[in-house]
C-alpha cells in the first residue's frame, strides 16, 4: 500500500508520520517554497502562520485536554511542540521556526516518507489524504470543488503583527501574567488610560482596511476576528475582549488600568513578541500608524505586520463519512482545516486520526474523548449551515448525571471522563510501543 498525502502542514505532516509508523509508504506533496501562499513565509513543513500559540495547556480547557490526549496517543507533532516550547503561562506556545525545523527532521528520518515539492492540481490516483489546509491552491480547490459537485465554503482568517522587543518602551510596558498564573511572568502588558483607549478605538475603527475582492463575501471565523471588526461591534467590545484589564495590575505601583494589550513571546530568544488577539486586515501604513498608539509601542519596529487571507473548507457533514473519507470515493480522505475544523492543535489531531485510520485502525476514539469529539464534528453536524469550529466542551456528550459546582467543575469532570475513555481505547487498539504515556503534569491541576 502507498498513500499520497497532499500538503505538508500540521495535519499532513502528522498524517504522514503516523502512516510511516504503521509501515506504509507515503508520498508527501507540498507546493512550497516553489509556490507560496498569501500567509506562509517559508517552505518548511508545519509552518505556524497566524500565531505561535497552541492555546491553553490546562486540562479544564478543551484544547489542553486535546493536547494531553495527543501526547498519550503518540503524536509526533506534539512531541515537537513540547521540545520547542517557549514561556506562555498556562498556554503552550512554541518557537515557530524551531518547531518547523524539528518536524522537518522527523520527516527526513522516516525512510518510508518521500517528500516532493510539487503542486497537486488534480486528485491523485490510489489512496490519498487531502490535507492541503485552508490555503489550498486555486487549481486544487477547483479539483476538490469538482469532486464535491458544489462550490466550497470559505471564511476569512487574520494574522497578528509581531514586534521587535528592543523597540518596546519598557517605561510603559510591564511583565505579568493574568491573575499571576505560573511561576514566571510570561506576558508583556501595554496599559491604557481611559482617554488613551477611546482615542485608540476611534483611530482603529476609522483606519483604512484591505478590501475583499469584488466576488468574495467576507465571512470571519468567530474565534479569530480581526481586531477592528471587534471594535466595530461596540466601543467597549475590546475592553471586554482581547484588551480586558482584569487580573492585571502594575507589579510595582499596584495601579489598575482601563484596558491592556498583551504581547506573547514569539521565539525562545525573546527578540520577537506578537500582539495577542490583534489579528487584523488594516493596510500596512495604517498598522504602522494605529498600533504605535498602543502605550509602549510608540516606536515599535514591526518584524511582521498583520494580514488577511481566504480560508477554504468543504461542507464535511454533506461529503464525508464517519472516518473522514469522501462518501462517493472512499479511497480519498480529508484532514485538517480543509474539513472545517479550526486551529493548530485541532489540525494536528485531525492529521493524527487520518494517519491512524488510513493506516488500518479499526476502532475510532470514543465520543467522550477530545479526539472523538473532534472526529465527529465535520462528519455528524448539520450540513445546512456548517461553520468551522475549534475543539470545545460543547462538542462532547453531556455527563449522564447532573453536575453541581459550576462550569469549572463540570469541565474538570468531562476531562477526567475523557482520559479514562482514552486509556481504555488506547489499551484496546494501540500497542504500548506505538504510543506515549507521558503527560502534562505541570498544568494538570491548575
């Protein structure tokens, strides 16, 4: 058996590694760097384009549970992410260049994986996993649309700017985690007075933006809204959203603030910091002007400015079976964000599942696990108004008995149930030498 994997992003790289681990030959096709996308900057596999954060690492949060399940199940990219971790409080963030190089090394080590720099313009023959991501080339997107018999759905995603640390005014900015979670202060905070906030909001809302092309309708993914789109919904929307000041006071003066912009370390060297929650589609000149109104960033040097790109995904519930195979041609499997799941860790998980299922795994993960919930999202939802989603506890089956004690207790119980079910599934389906028993003990009980 030989499998062609289209796309060496997060899902495709993980799928290829899992297939090789099962003793299956893989042809891994990636069009970069010969043909780039509007968002990528390198030809490396598993490039993280929007942010360097894989979100929460706490078990009471669904992304944290999904990461823990992947660790225990033997995900290659989770191993890479843990090796390349940078400080981020209760979240898992990585040095994105080191992460991609680590994944590249893993792929190079596998003799069963043949890597090809090749744009795939039509559906390959034989067994295939299409993991081209949301930025599939127009030719491949047309081939997928032809296969599906209808136009693909799409939404817009936005990228946050990155700032050179040396250009940040530390007389205004200060280090602190929200509620001081964690042993080290991993976030850099730029605080606003009330007057500074409303001046900033006015300029943000009236700044020039990159327009969509005439034939494209803008549909923003709710979990990654451009900062100016959030501001459009109300003057206080950012103060209650990405710029909320709760849990933050100046570590020396004890002063509280009207709003705060947080920056998170982008690389291990600490030379680059990204603006948390500041995905944007402002024009480059306006980003330089408006974002320098943030206290502490008056003379900011932007290593990378924000940008906007179209993400394509298929109507999974209408097209895929319960194993992510195309209903009309079961040799074709889809994985990653092109299926309508959203997020880095979700893409890794989707690739993990695709590799395992294509590699011969019979028993699917239980619905009570994060892996099971994610697998079922693009295959069992209503096809009438299918929209992308991150992993969240709303996708899990409810507890059989009513849980008292509030949302946190309920989520902790859902996570506990998930890990019990996961271990039962792993014991029944995967040999011990094909998975890991390591766990994220550091953040388990926070």
